[in-house]
């Protein structure tokens, strides 16, 4: 039996809000084992930065506040999740047509 096809797409700047899946955990996902320690470091740094500022996050205004709140939810272990295909928005993700894939 052939290995399943894995397609890696870059994350997008646009992301859908919310999520009713279980809270995110550093060891989750296909690469969780390899990335868990580094992910924990990033979460700790976000906590120390109180979710980040305009320079760190590269956004301002309402996007800055939204990003800070989202990051603080991750730090608190309360960020609901969505599958990547539902979280990411933008040209590539919008035109991928996930619903049409077998």
C-alpha cells in the first residue's frame, strides 16, 4: 500500500476566528513530536510578551488586539482549534477547494 500523500502549504496571514475543537497542545499534529519543545518555547515567549506587540506581530489597530487575544488564549491553554483547512484563509487556501478533494 502506498504512503498517503502529504501536501504542505504555507500558513496564511488570514485566519478564521474561533474554533470548537479541543485546546491546542504543543505535541499535537503530524509534526508534534518533533516540534513540541520548540512550540513550548514560543508559547512561553508569547506569555512573557503578553501576547505580543505591533513590532513582534507585524500588525496594528484592531488586528493587533485580535492577535494579542488569540495569543493569550494559546498561552492560557484555552484556544479552541479548527482543522488547518478551516482556519487558514487567503488566495491559496480559498481556491484549494478542500471540500472537493477525495
